[in-house]
């Protein structure tokens, strides 16, 4: 079975509200795909449709080429944590994992294995009602890993976690992807995916905004801008403007230069005898790239709205 | 294979919640306690002759089931409503996508545990009543042989009472699946069970009482406890239990249909 999630023209409406609108993307094996969008963008609804929990009004979602409801022993095909708080408060953590394992005919030893994997050994005998959010997330992840599935899906796995927990989940997802699994992780904060995702699927209002590799997105957002630090800001700006660059002051002694490579900036400044104390190629953060993307989407929506009229 | 896995999972789910054991204890305990209290409070002194009381002693002994059934209702509703309340229904359906398999497995394990608790409550009630009845004038000499399962009608009343509890729990499971919200489902099932007994107490019309008792789940279902004057019953013992079984079947089918058709 191929380790993929394929979403094709997926659509879900609740009355007059369109929650997911003609959404298509593929989650590939061997990498972490970030699924990003503001709250209410349709991420959870999409994940519930992938899991066969909500019925789509159109389109399809396939796991390894098959719809969820047709999977035999689905926990061995895809592991998911959609809602970490979805455990019965009066049931012990180990028993929660036990019934899940039994439901798919998995051996009891898998329960102990995922308890160790999730670092829950000391808490497994306790009732889940007394668990902190972080422990519930660990229990949810243990449940997702029960069937050793080639595809994994996590809805907001780091939401509300302390830095230690965030680091742990990131490293875990990375290692799962490195083993060749397809990993989909949603977040409403792009910054949570910084350094954690290889590929991004960005949605807003149920529609696809971007489906791109993180590296390419950052390169595009960074442009070929150069950050310059100099005590002679006015002189530097004049020299570089003459050399054909678009310059702007970004601080009392800082200049952002666009349209020239770092080498040509250095050459131009040296030629004119303008001193500088630092120069670096600008690297956009994911957050900046996201803002740029969503700004384009807003503009596009505005244009589309005018055309429709 | 899938069915066996679903049964094991549902059994584990049921047995790992403390509330299950409390409800099972309540089914047996309330049936016994109320049965013993009612049996102990009735004697032959209010009749002209002891034999003239015409008391249906097995039915008297098993009257505690009227309260014991409340625990069966709660257990049946919790088996599915607890999953909606806790949110584990998503995990259940992720592991077993076939809704009908999930509901059938739940019905099987609920029926099994209620049958065990019901049997315990019924046998204990009969044993205690057997000890209490002679002291209240219900002796062999007065035409009331000691309660015994060797007596056909008594055995039928005892077995039927266990089935009654099982069917009430299944009715509750069906309503719980349809309604999803636990408090609403428990209220709905208790109302369905008690509405006719309460109404007939108020309208005081023998004709209407007979008509309603034939079609209402609790009065019809409890006809299975009668061992005397069967010809005067509005509905026969097994037919009455059949009425309750029909309610349970409709509730499970309706619950199952909604479970399959709608998003959880």
C-alpha cells in the first residue's frame, strides 16, 4: 500500500456555510506536511472527512488509494489524533489503548510498546480524567501509533504544549517521516511549523491557497533581498539606487536592498567608498511567507468578487 | 474476525469503566432490596381468608425489577452516550468504520452483562422471598407453595424478568444511539416506560387501562411475571414481553439507521 493521503475536490457544507470548498492536495510519504490555515479554515473538517467520520458533499479522500470506510484494520493503515481530549475521563490510559488495539486485532504487546514510545509508562495506570493536556496529547499520539501505520495525521498536536512537549512532538514527527511515513500535521500558527514541516498545504475559508515545499516558499518570500548595516545610511542608499537597486531604510543604520546580489552591493559600496559593518542575505520566516501568501489570497478574493459583479 | 474484534473492544470498554460495575450492582441490588421490602410488607391479615388473598407471590417477589430496571436504562444509555460525551465515538468509528458492527457489538455486551446481573437479582429476590413469605401467612397450608423454579410459571416469571431487564437495556441503547445526549436519552426511556402506569393510575377506567397496558412497554413486558389469573391479564406473558421486544427492536433499528446515516 502506498503511504499517501489524496484529497480530491473535497467539499463539505453545513447549511449555507461552505466549510471545505473544492479542496485537493496530496500528502506524500517520507515528509512532514504542514496543514495550515486560520481557525475555522476547514482543517479539522477535512481531517474528519479523511477519517470517514464526516461525509463529504462532494469529492473524495483516499488513504493509500482507498476510502477510509473500506479499510480493513484501519489503525494499521492510518493513525490519527484529531482530538486529544477525546478519552473517557474514568478509564485508565492503558485500558483506552487496550480496547483500541483489540478493535483491530492488534497484539497486547503493542499497547506496552506505544506507551513506552509516548513516554507514558508512569501514567498508564491512571485514569485519563486526571491527565494534563500534554499527557493527553501523548496518549493520543500513542493511540495513533498503535497499528504502526504508514500514514499519520495529527490535528493541532502542539497546541497548548510547553516548549519541551513541542520539541518532543517535532522530533517524533520528523523521525516518523524519516522512516518513510506520510505525516500530516495541522496548525493555525505558521510559526509552529518552522523547522518542523517539509511541505505546506495552506487553506483559508475551505479553499486551497498554497501547496508548496517549505524551501521554495521561503525562497520566493525572501526574494533576492540583502540586509545592509551601515553608519552612512544616506550615502549607501544613494549609491545603491544609482546601481539599480530598490532600497529602503529598515532601521536607523539598516538598509534593505532589493534587485542586487550581495556581491554587487559590496562592489558598488566599495567603489563609492561607503563603509558598512554588516551585510546578509535576507531569509524570510515562515510567518512572513504565510502573511504574503494570505495577503495575495485576500487580494485575489477581492478581484474575483469585483469580476463576479 | 471484525465482529470478534468489535466484541472484545466493546467488552473492554464496558468493563474498564467503574460506572458499569455500579450499574450492574444496582440492577441486582435494587431488584433484591425492593422485592424483599415489598414482599415483607404484604401479609394475609387484610384478607378474609389467607387463600382468598389470591396473592401472586412470585410476581410479588420479583416486583423489585421496577426499580432495578432504572439501572439497566442508565447502563444501556451510557454504553453509547458515554462515547459521545467523552468524544471517544470518533476513535471507535476510526477503528471500526462499520456502524452496524459497532452497534451490534455494543448490544451484545450490554445484553450479556445485564443478563448476568439480572439473573443474580432475580435468583436472590426469589430466595429471600421464599424465606419471608411463610412468616406473613403465605404458607403451603394456605395454598401458597414455597417459591421454586421447579414450578413452571415461577420459572417462566423468573426467566422472563431477566429477559425484561435485558430488553429494557437494549431499548435504552437504541434510544441512546438515536438521541446521543445522555440525560435526554435516560429521561426519554424512563418516560416511555412509566408514562402508561402513571396515566392509568389517574384515569381510573378499567377499559382504557387494559387497552394501554397491552401496548405500553413496561406493563406489557411485566405481564411475563404473572403466575395467577392469566386469563384476566390484558395480554399474555410471552406476548407482553414480545411487545417490549418490539419497542427495543424499533429503538435499535432507528438508532442504527441514524448512526449509519449521520456524521457523528
